[in-house]
């Protein structure tokens, strides 16, 4: 069974909920561990994993500081490992995934697939405009108020 680390930074919890959901699905057929990058222990060894899921929110059209701090401090992996990158954002992830992917490649983490979950609730106003709000509502497990 492949060993996967789901790593996330989350400000107010949206990215955490998406990461939890992904980890729960992966754990059905992968040896899955999930970590908040802010709570990672010094003993965390990325080399023991076969692959990664890494998620972060878009903040001012950029990857969040929390995820950039994490990748900046990470030691380069002994050998290349694949990763699925995702962002959550209110409206538009701009170049966030591309910016973060460049940091990953420097650390021998090779993004192979990515996704932005947009329409995530920074405010109810953003939520109302989001065409994919129903999908986000389902992932977050919150009540659909008919937006
Ligand atoms: C200070 C701040 C700046 C943000 N900047 C953007 C942005 O540039 N583009 C965007 O689409 N969403 C933006 N958002 C919305 C967040 O990316 C979105 O709500 C995200 O899901 C929050 O994830 P979190 O709960 O894990 O922190 C911003 C939110 C905050 C609080």
C-alpha cells in the first residue's frame, strides 16, 4: 500500500476541511497521514512517503505564508516524489499553484496534478456568486442555504 502524506496550511479552516476530506477518501486504499504544516514535528521525514497531497489557501493572489514557510524550510528529498497540489480560494487562484509548484520542484517534489477549489467562503457574498458553491458545501459538510 502506498504511503501518502496530506499536508495543508489553513487560516480559518476551509483548506483543512478539504484536506480532511481528501485524506478520508485516500485512506480507503492508501496508508494516509494528514498534517497541518504549522504543527509538523521536527521528526517529520518526507522521504518515507511515496507521494504527497499539499493544500493551501490563496491569500492576496499568492500561496499563503504558512505553506511558503513550510516548503522553504523543508529539506530537499532524497529522490523525486509526486504530489497533488490544491488551493482553496474565494474566486480566482491566479498563479498561486504555479508559484508553489516551482518551490516544490526545488525540493524534489514533483507536482503531477492540481486543482483549485474556488468559491470557498471568505464571505457569504463570495459564496453566493460561486457557480460551484454546491460542491464546496458538500465537501465542507455544511448546510446548503440555497445559494
Ligand atoms: C486576507 C485574505 C486574502 C484573500 N485573498 C484571496 C485572493 O487573492 N483570491 C481569492 O480567490 N481568494 C482570496 N481569499 C479567500 C481565501 O483564499 C479562501 O477563503 C480560502 O478558502 C481560505 O482558506 P482557509 O480557511 O483554509 O484559510 C482571501 C482571504 C483572506 C482572508
